[in-house]
C-alpha cells in the first residue's frame, strides 16, 4: 500500500514539474509579445539604425516630442524613455537594445530624482525582465541587486510567474489578448504626450507636496551615479555622442529640492570627464508657465511641443554630423 | 508569521520533518519552540503576555484541582478575571476610554485618562478563550489538570491555531500532545489537500474581492445602490473565504502532523435559517459562547423572555469579542435579534429532514436566500468603519443613481472579475459536495478526476493567488 502511494506521489510530482516547465516555457514566449509594455516593444526592435535615441524616465517620455523632432529634422529618432525608471534599469535596457540596434546620438535625461537615493523604491521593474532572465545581461543586472532571488527566478520553473502573477502572469496575457490598444508606441515613436495643466498653488502647498514627493529620499546615491556613468560609457563604446539633458520643471520647486545645486554641478563634472555635453534647461520658458506643465516636474503636451521646438536648435548639430 | 508567506513555506516543512524525526518525548518541546518562533514573527515582545496568561491558567488549573469548596471557585474567578483583564487592557481600554471621554464631553466634564499607545497582540482573543475553556473544564471536573507545563503551553500556543483558531477544547486537543503520531501518508496528503483548498479560498478569492470591498467601504459615500449591494455580498464571501481559508490551512497543517482540530466552518451560506447559520459559522466560537455564556445564563431552559435575553446578551458580547467598536456590537445585537425573531416564529423555520446540499426544495431556496440576505445586512455593520457609514450604506442600498456605471467601473479590470468567478466555482463544488465536504466528494471520483481537480486548484492558486497583496487575515485583528 505504501509503495503504491510513493509511486503515485512521485508520478504526481513528476507531472507537476513537467507542467510547470511547460507553462514556464510558454509564458516566456508569450509574455514578451505584449506590445502594450514599452520595454517589450523596444526589445522587439532588431537591426535598426537610429540617428538618435532619447533615454530617461517620465520626464523625457512625455517632455521631448520625438515625432516633432523627426518631422523637423527628417531623422530617425526613437524615444526609449521608460516611466518610473532609474539609471540601473535604463542602463540594462540600453545594453539590451544596443545589442540589436545602433544609433549616432544618445539624448540622456538627467534630473534630481534619478540621482537621489530612495526616489525609486526599486531600481528595476524586475518583473518585466523576468521572461528574459536566461539572458546573461539581464541575469547579471538583476542578480547584482536581487541576489538569491534572481537565482530562484532563473532556476526554479515557473517561480517567477507565481512571484509576479499579477504583473506577468496569466492575467496579463488575458488582458493582452483582450485589449485593442496594442501598438500605441509605434505611432508616436515611444513618446507619450500628456494633457492637463498645473493649477496655481500656494507656496505652502508646494512645500507640502515636495516634502511628500521627496520626503527623506534626499541623499545622493553613489550607485545611481555609477549607473549614470555606465550609461554614458556604454554609449561611447557604441560610438555615440551623448547629450545630457535636464528638462524644465515648475521653477518654484527648485528652491525646495535638496541638493539641487550640488547635483547640477555633479552633472557638469560628469559631462566634462566623459567628453559629453550637459544642457540645463531648468530656466526654459516652460518652467515659468503653469499651462505648460501637468504637474511640478513634467511638461504636458503643449509644454513638450514648445520645449522640443527650442531643443531642436541644440540637437540639430548632433544628428547632422 | 503569515500562512501566505515565503517564511511559512520554509517553516512548515522544517517543523513537520522535525516532528516525525524527533523522539516522542521531544516533540512537544519542539512544537513549543516552533510556536514561539511563529508567534514572535509578529511582535516578539508580546510573547511575554502569552507567557503570563499561560502561567496564570496553568497554576489555576492545578490549584483548582487540589482545592475543595469555595476555594476552587476563587481560583477560577481569579483566573478568569486576570485572563480577561489582559484582554480588556489590550483590546478594549481605548474603546472604553473614548466612550467615557465622549460622555464626559457631553456633560462638560474633564476626563483625565489618555489614549493608551498599545497594539493588540495578535490572536489574543483566541488563545485567551482557549485557555479560559481549559480552566472552566477543570473546574467542572470535565478535564483533568495538565501537570506537564510543556504540554499545557503547546495546547495554548499550538502554532496552526494560535492566532485565529479554531478555539479548541482541552478534551479534544490536550491529550493529543501525549500521543505518538506516526507518519501516515494518507493523513499527510489529506492535510495538504485541505491546506491547498484553504490557500485557494484565501489567496484567490478573499484577497481579490477585497480590492472592490475596500474601495467601496473606505469611501461609501461615493457609491450607491448596486455598487453597495455587490460590495456587501463580496464582503460576505471575503470574510468567509478569508476566515475559513485560514481555518482550513490551520486544520490541514495540524492534520499533517497527526493532530485533529475541530471543524470551524461548514458551508454556512447554505444555511436555511439564522440558527443553522450559527451552527455552521465559526463553530468553535459559537459553541464556546453557547457552553460558557449562554448555558450558564440559563440557555433555553427558561422562560421565553429570559431565553431571548440570554440570546441577546450572548450575541452582543460575541459582537464585542470581535472588535472594540460599536459596529461590532450592533452586528452582534442584530444577529441576536434575528435569532429571537426566528425562535418566535420557529414553526416556519423548522428544517427539513433531508439536510444534504444536493436536494433543495423550493422553500429551502427561499430560506437560503432570506438567510443570506439577513446575514449580509449584518455584515454591513461588521465591515463599515463607523455606524454612520453603516447607516449610509443600509439606507442607500436601493438608490440606483449611476450605480450601474459604478459597477461597470469595478469589473472593467480582470483582476476584479476573477473573485466573483471563483466564488461561483467554489459554491458549485460545495453544493455538489454537500455535507461530505469537498475532500469526500473528490475522493469518490476516479484518479483522473481527483488529480485533475488538485492540479487545477494548485495552478489556480499559483496563477491567480495574490501573494503580494499584503492583505492580512481579517480575523487577525480580533
């Protein structure tokens, strides 16, 4: 009787393992086909040459209108910026992207938030990269931060899809196949323009908002500086010119951002040492016009149009070389 | 330590393996250490409170057995008062404080006592009642004193049921710690299956419907009609799946090691009367109140009015047990009131002879529906943050201003649809299974059906369970 149970349990576990492996393999193939995730849309691009790539967080995701740049300069430009990402994730994305594509110029967003220690709760949206964890670059980057967890994600079948079943699980696939809006990024070459306007607020509310926004996350992170330099170094390795660009925010917040001056001089110093150029647009006209921003730190669609029109002057020499 | 955590996934197999490998005399000690570790995962220093109540009741039991006459009663009363005092301080002090403050304010008097800055030790209400039942049973001579301190401590602290029950009786559990439980593959598998079913109810159903429930009940004034009705019905299933899920995991985990804990839920939403509901819902607590409060008050062997009084008091106190808020008290009172009405019109509510879940008469279906409706109405008070919120919800259940639009918004996301779908799945299984329970129902099928069912449940848990939801078990707050 016992032997029968042992055999049955062994068979059950074997079938379970087989099913987990099958699901694991199937999900790895299917999840990355979700083109509503910008990361997958970008990584799906292979064999392309671009005149310029725009890389950064939400500030450049909606603050530089790449279609406008393309139309005025007749160049092939792609906005690779990813919402809510810091330099570690941007570095990993750029590494993966440049394995299959190339570009002459990198327009790199630099700002206070990406340098501060605790602004992004995690340096990666790790779940997006888990279907690709067998890739050595992805695994090395995730292991550096997540340690043993990355090992579990890589080697235990299906574990990563259980751990993040909300983000990359079956729910995601069901949403993907039932959603109509799959190709939004292609139309706007990765730019996401946002409507809405900042309302006039008192200095008190501003301070409260900034403190909520930044809180205690106001010490400079050496890790983030390292990754910023790694991005620039990577671009240089691929013979790319680098423009470090600081986009305008609502001018009143500058006084409340801790370490701002220190960070700006840090960017200047990094630009010098890496043979790049740093463009600080903090005093651009859009920083003084609340109708051009949708919150304290992001240009809205109108603001992006106005800013991009001025940005072209600085950008043109790079792509015309 | 939460059952739905990686920590438990590591803890449980280690403790179970150790249990079977260690010699019999070492296992209670190992279980005690494991239970302490389990409890200290929450707030470590509160282990001392647990230790104090254990010591009090351990010695009370000995003194009661060795004493005669009035002394026995003195020790019993001292034990009850001191145990309840711990509960009163940690759970009710601030509640009574705030009420006295409100009364003092009303009469423009000064009330000097400040709010105590204390956190309720997790599971306090549960293990307090469990140790109280021990002392009371010893007093009545229905349980011999446990002289082995380790065994007694494990009885109070046994980790599967330490923080949210079932509230065990010493006659059922205490002797099991003296027995040797050999590894039995059938029993282990049975325990694991029950745990799986518990995880399904908690992680897949309870935590996903919580999304909608929390949204509505955190700001009920933004919602009307259908949205309020749906949120209330979903809460009924959230609390059932959350609590019975925990109980299933607890009973299953204990069963793996060979311990037999009492059933705590018996498909309560298939009840055809309120009294039947209370025989199927949180069975360990309702029997506790019946045996130690309702019956000592006179039970039902008294006059009609006295019986109703006993019922009302028992349920009011039961409501208060659940939480230090007037909403819980009203919830308890409402259930008491339901039972009084039912007892008054008992002829109509007499249950049919055939009690299986498979065959329902039309009258049964009506009774099921009205019972569920009444229970859902009482759940409004249980879940609402305040009496004002509860009253708003109650008085706006049939106000259908844009409520369909609100409802559509909830279920536009797949994450919120899955809860109701799996509720229907669960109810179907329970309906088909009837009183045999899902395990008995599945066990009678072919091996292909059995394995398919368990693979299906396992993959549903893996694919749809909210592992990172941060939703604690609801009854932890009691």
